[in-house]
């Protein structure tokens, strides 16, 4: 039950934050486009033209999605209206 509530909370967070049809942002040197699945458990992200399906992961606060793209660990984390992109061990990039 907690897992379902957590997933729904993450989905609602994303829907509430994105009131426009524009799902594009810039995170440091990366152009990122996102598309949330209906269930909220998956997020499709395109980073500089490379597309990856990301899975929701446990997070103490906000919604966190993780995946591996070309042997690189990628995390997109959302809290409120803010998004942050983590690539391997590089410094996090705030998204605008």
C-alpha cells in the first residue's frame, strides 16, 4: 500500500508542477525533455537526443527517477517546481 501511495504522490507532484504542455528544460549542459507515464512509475527522458526510460526510486522527499544510459547512471529528482539532474558522480545540475 505504501508503494502505491508513494508512486501516486510522485505522479501528482509531477502533474501539479507541470501546468504547461512544455516538458523541456536545460540542466547544465544537457537539454532534457520528459514524459511521465500515466501510472507515475516511469518517466521517459531525452537527454541531448538520447532517450531512456527511467523508473521511480525511493526518495525521502520529492520524486526520484533513475536509469542507466550508455553505462552512465542518471537520476532526475523533482521537488515542488524544481528538477535536478545527476550524472554519475558529477556535480548536480539544476534544471531551468
